[in-house]
C-alpha cells in the first residue's frame, strides 16, 4: 500500500472526480412519424437506454424520499439495476467473483473482476466491486483508481463516493473525505448514518480551519 506524498498527489487527482456533474443524459423519444405505414420497420428498443431511464427515475425518487425506510428500498432497487451488465458472460463471472469474495479469496476475486472490466469496461459496478476487493486486500491506491473509473461512468454512485470518503479519511485527508461524504449525502439525503458522519466531520474540519 502506498503512503506519504505520492498517495496524496494521486488522491488529489482522483478526488477531482467529485467535480463531475450528475446531470442525466438525454434520450430522444422515438415517436411515430405522421403518415407512416403500418408496415414500417420499428427500431428495436435500446436496453441501455431503458436501463438509464429506470435509474434516472429511481434517483429522482431517492432525492425526494420521505424517510430512511423508503430510501433504503430505493437504494436497494438501484443496486440491483447496477448489478446487471446486460452480458450473460459478465454476469456469470460476477457471480463467481462474489462467491470468491465470500470465501475471502481476494486473489481469485480480483482476477475474475479484472476479466470483467476487460470485456465490459463500461460496467461501473464491476469497477466498484473491484475497488471494494482491492480495499479489503489493503490496496487503497488501487481501490481509489477503480473508484475514479466508477465515478466517470456513474457520478451518482453513492457507494463509490462513500468508499472514497472512508479511504481519504483513513489517510488523514478529512477535508477531502468530507467532500465525498457530502456528495453521497446529496444523492441520498435520507441516509441518516451518513448525515451523522457528515455533521461530526464538519465540526472537526471547520474547527481546525478556524
């Protein structure tokens, strides 16, 4: 695990991912053209477009959740969508990787996740899972690098933001950790444990700066 100045410099670059906006991507609605014949060929639906629309709706509802119970239900739904890549091969490998993780076989788990990100590099959750395993295997810098990939693909990934915050806090970068935690809380404002953490860390960071 890297320590000292090199980690600080790399962490600073990775935290820049927090500045990536979470604006939803727009999708053009394909309506029927006036006067089109019934025999006109219908363009098949784009699975990724449908997936993105589902996530956009879930995140919109999460931002307006009335209590923590509702928020937990919505975050669970979001995580279930994230866990499906759209590739049977990648999903099968993910299942095997999670089995290896349960056995604490971090080497095999990382190997499987490495294969997944090679065949499905746009699957944010594969990068997120590898970040988790790298952190558990005491590779904090590797975990941070994977988190940067996650946030470039899905800036709203509250799990990756929380993970980044905990890694930075563990290295003493409390101010940057607070930025990550606050971003996660903006996405899921009913996460009471995160709110308490933000409140506590805010007092500590603000107190040092006075």
